């Protein structure tokens, strides 16, 4: 097998296990942190909704997730489910 193909296959196999959605990263989130800093820690959210200056974003899926609420681009509340 060509070295480049082997490298690509190795990287693809690593992707599911290389998630930034971990308890270690979640524990670094704090009230007042900016949206950009949260994205640096745990990646881009799967979805966000904005209502009257409040943004609620979620990361993950049904098996493990993080929800963060922002007011004025700063973390107001955050909660996780089934992180390791």
C-alpha cells in the first residue's frame, strides 16, 4: 500500500476518537467565557438558536452532549451529558 494512502486511512480512523468533546475540555468552560473561546475548546456547535440576544448552542448527539447558553456573547449557563 502506498504511504500516502496509509496515512489518509490512519487519519480517518482517528477522527471519531479525536473529538474535542471531552470532560477535560468541558471542565475548562466557565461563566463569562466568550463564544469564540468555547468553540476553540470543543469545536463548532452542531446547532445554535438566537432569541432576543440570547444564544443557545449544542454540541454532540444523543449519546453525549454539551449545551451552552450565551448572553451578549458570554457564557451564562452550561451543562453536559455523558461526557468521559
